[in-house]
């Protein structure tokens, strides 16, 4: 018979609660600080975000529809500083790239055909005493 201690259950519950709290904080950050940066594009209401630390990477696949105008924006909590990000096609060909030393916070384009693109975000490593986590939100807006 499998026996699970109370401490194990409490630890697991605490980890799930901390993760849910971090996600909620990241969503709140994106809604309050990032959505206004999409103007004049309309937010597509899909939240893609993560808590990242220096040296970490995240990616998300997005679908863009033929004839539609889009703004893809990476919005980062100030504690992380600037990040690197790129938009790549299905063959890993770079469509757009922003590097931390020459940041571009958004990319506007019109989809010639319906396609899937991947957004890859990575936080540059830093030599510091403390590791800071910060929200990185990948936002998509479209023109009506």
C-alpha cells in the first residue's frame, strides 16, 4: 500500500499554489502593462507568458491567418531588463529577431497566407548574487 505523508501533501499543495499565484501575477502584469502597447491593434485575448530567470528560455507556437494584420510583442517585467526574442517559421528560418543590446519590442506584419510561427524568448545570463524571476508575456494583436 502506498503511504503519502502529510508533509508531502502539504509540500505539493504549496508548490501548486505558488505556481498558480505566479501565473496570476504574470497575467495581471500582462493585462495592465502590456496590452496598451498593442494599440492600435486589438489584443487577441490569448495569454502566453511565463516566469523566467536569467539563462532561461521559453517558446510558443502561434497561428496567423491569411490577409490579417498582426502585431507580435514581447513584454518583459523590468527586473529582467531586455530579453532576446525571435519569430521563426516552420523551417526555423528567422522572420524577425530582437536582441537585448538592440531591443525591438514588437513586430508588425500582414500574413500572406495562413501559417504557424514560433516565438522563442530567452533571458540573457547575468553574473549577480541573486537570481530574479520576472514575467515574460508574448502578446498578439490584430487589426479589425
